C-alpha cells in the first residue's frame, strides 16, 4: 500500500535479515520486482548459528574465506547489499576484499552452493 500510494517511490530498503521474519522472502521478491535495492543489516549477528555450521565452515575454508565473508558473498549473489557494521579494521579489510572480488566478476558461489547455504540458514527460498 505504501509503495502503491507514494508519489516518490522508494529506491532502497534496509531491513534486518533473520529467521523470525522468514528472511523477508516475499519482501525481497517485491523489492526485486520494483527495482528497489534490498540492504540487509544484522546479517551476521542474527545468523551466528548458521555461521558456525560445520558445512558452511568447510565451504568457507575451501574458498579461503571466513564464514562471515562467505555470508556476504551469499547475500551479494542474491542481489542484495549487506550492510557492514564492523569496527574491526581487519574484518573490514576482509569484507571489502570479498566485495571487490564479486564486483570484479568472480563467481564465489555456484548454484548448488547457494542452495546449500540457503538450506543451512533455513531460508524458504534463496
């Protein structure tokens, strides 16, 4: 209703990315359909259990990444922008490096890995 009735359409949505909201499956689809950029926050904090999952850790290690940077790669592959709230310079450097790799065209996660990560997180539809 807000989108339909607004004269100036929103271009960006910043929202928490966590299981209680169902990972915003419908909302993210709406954003994609209306060319609205979805920016996730609380992406790492709310998904600590998934970040500690043994399969996710192995995937990250095999790619030379941390589980956190793998999660950011996952979000970016979904077409979203994960907002980074770290105050740790080392973590920020890692996060920037993965974003630069993706922006440079590197395909960090294939389709099967995307599906696997979605299942680990418990996303109804990744």
